[in-house]
C-alpha cells in the first residue's frame, strides 16, 4: 500500500486500467487487436511488456496480417524478408530511424 502513496489518483487509475486490460483472455485481446489500425496496434505493442510479448510472438502474425489487410492497397506490398511488425513500424512507426533512433525530417 505504501507504493500507492507515491502516485496521484490519475496515475493510479491509469495503471489499474491498463493492468486490467492486459489480464483479459487472449481470444478477447486478439479480437480487440484485429480491429485496430496499424499505428494503434504498434502503439499497443509498445504500451507494456505483456502486450509486446503477446504481439511479437510468431503465433500472433495473423493479427498483424489482418490489420494490414484491413487497410487495403493504400500502402506498398510488404517485402518478403520483413516481418509484419517491422513493416508496420517502417510505414506507421513515426519519424525515427529504425537503426539509430535519430529523428528523420521530411525534406520536400
């Protein structure tokens, strides 16, 4: 109980709701995940270690494929040597370099 005194009410509420969400059964989590967009799924994979462990498993590739299929043909096809999470990170992951994490600026 002493650790709860360090946090304000809003931090405690956020921590509790995320912990509750990550304890749902896998089939319910997968149903939620396949309804997200690629960027949102990537954010979920980065939210905490539990989600990362679930979404980065080889057995969870169907979630990434379903999310990419739902987007349609608005993006180039994924190279065969790249995994679905790596492709989502490249396209929707933000302006950071995946090798050095340096912010890449758009030069037009």
